[in-house]
């Protein structure tokens, strides 16, 4: 007889005891005649089918902390750089649907930018086809969160060593970077058996935010709501996918970026011919404007440089002020 079989009677007795306890309390409220809260009677078929469809979708599996997969001896001994495990976009061209179509596997836990934010990035900041800046920004935020989570873990470890004064140099810089979270959360999160668990709670929040970046999908030049659900045969398996195809709606509502039209005119006349032939009735300007002698640096580049500089200055000033306060 195995150890599990020996404890089986104890498990059954414990289950029955708890079951009887809850039934006794429920009888005080009219059980079993009390049906409980009323159910939703008027639910539309569309909402029901959408909920049923999303329930059977697979989950995009990731891990936190991110998996380390060294590719050379240098990374074996010094560790790898954290990388975002994104949902890939599969781009395809078709004479019927166009040249900028793509599809992604449909997951239950993937996220998109709001339509208004995606529109702002495309129309005002010219994030349309080249998503390198956005992907690098996401990668930078992810790496920053990973590094900061390691700092939080180091601060928690320092609190267990009574011989180390965390408010002396150089440990005071780590305390300055982390202790502000305890000041905020300590009045909200109670101690467990006299142990402060705010660091553990904060680590969980950091992990959730960082992991959500793995499931974030950029849909440029389309808006997220333009995706159409369908099924495709991928690797001999039928999978649910989201397809973005035909003419993006922003290219109909707003002028197509001139550098894209110049690219069609000079290097891909087949795309220009397809656009003019397929959407000739939409009154969309596909021909480029007058060409510039030098291509200016896009405003999105300067925006990201400015945003990164401001964030770095704020963080460094905050840590410097905190370290001075701790020294005093």
C-alpha cells in the first residue's frame, strides 16, 4: 500500500467535514430552497458566441523570469540578455488581398494597443511599416523591468543579513531605488507572521507587467479591430488565427505616408499598379508628392530619443535624492 492510499481515508473525512460545515452555514440562508443570485436572462447570441469562442483559444505560454538559452560560451558563463517572447507575425503577399497582409495565431491572453493609440502612432508619429523603434522600445522596457526585479530581489536579500547596513554606501543606492515601494505598499499589504511581504507582492506586479509585453501585438499599418478571425492549416494542424488584409482603413481616411508612396513608385511599381487598379474608386492618392533630395529623420526617432532621455533623467534624479536623504 502506497503512502497516498494510507492518507486516503483522512482526505475523505476532511472533505466530508468541510462539506457538512458549509452546508450547515448555507441552511441558515435557506439552502437548498434558496436558488441564490439570479442569472442573466437576456444575453445576446453574439456575446455568448464570442465568450464561447474565446474560451477554447490556446494560451500563449511564456515564463517569468525569461528562459535563458545561451548560444555561445560567452553567454554560458556571463548569462544571456533577456529577450521578449513575442507572438510572431506571418506576412504574405497576394494578388487578391494585397502586399501588406499578415496573420497571427489567435491566443486567449494576447493584447493590442487601443485603436486610438495605434491611430495616433501611425498618423502623427509615422509608425506605419517599420516597427523597429516600437519593438526596441518594448525590448528596452522589458529589460529594464527584469533588471529592476533583480534589484528588488537583492534588496530583499540584504534585509536578511543583519551584518550589512543597507543605508551605507554602496548599498544605500539599492535601498533608495526600492524602499519607496515599501513606503507605498506597507500601509496596504499586511505582514504575514511578522514578515514584510511587500517586496514579494511588488515582484509579482513587476512580473505581470513584464510578461504582458510578451503578449503585446503591434498591428501596424492596420488597427487592431481590423483583424478577422478565421482558421488556417498550419503544420498540418487547423489553428485559429487573426488575419489583417486588404487596404488598411487609415490609408483610406488619411494620406498614405509619402515615403511609402515613393517606395512604390521607384522600387515596387507592381504594388503601385495593384493599389491603383484595386482601389481606383476610393479617391486615395497613391502617387508620391515631390521627392526630397535628402530623406529627413522621422519624428518618431526624435520622439523616442526624447522620451528615453527624460525617463533616464527622472530615474537618476530620484535615486540621487533618495540616497542623499538616506545618508542624512
